């Protein structure tokens, strides 16, 4: 994770927005955001959010437990989601579900006392959209 962050900063000019965060299921409530978003198989992981000057953002994931042997996929290697910003994530999630997609998670406030929310919505068999909103109405 640390080497990847450094590479994106030095080579592509990204800046670190948030993290790196560490998740350990043993230190969390039974119902938690990470397992709701990524599934109960994830026990330990790290992630970080970076952004380029042109507004392109990426989220890096390092799955610590369980680790995936090379060539084995649990749906979380390589490219597995895209993120869009929406002023009304509930309506957009409903519209996607009505067109054949489905909600994968609850709506979560990721930064306490700040109006920043997210939801995962599955649109294709292998791609999820992670919607974020600056304010929730």
C-alpha cells in the first residue's frame, strides 16, 4: 500500500486525500461499513483515496486477510468498482435498481460529522458503482 501510494504521487502526480486506513474485523462492531460494502470474507485490509489534479480519483485496496494466491480471484483483484459523485445517491441507487441493478450496501456516512455518504450498487456482473455525495437531503 505504502509503495503504491508513493508511486501514484511521484509518477502520476496524485495527492493522498484520505488514509491509508486499516480495517481489522476483530476491532469492529459486528455490523460495520467495510463488511457491508465488501462482504464478510474480508477480515483485515488497508485502503487509501488519491486524486489527480484533473479530478480523477482512485481508491487503492490491500487485502491482508485473507490474502489471495496469485491467479485466484474473489472479485476484489484488479479493477472491481468505479466511483461517481451524486447529489442524490438514494435516487440514483433506486434508478439503477429499477433498471436491473441492485443495491449492495446500506448508505454509510464515512466521515463523522461531515456530509459525505456512500453506497455500493451493482450494475454489471463484475462492476459495482460506489456513489458518494457531498450532502444528503
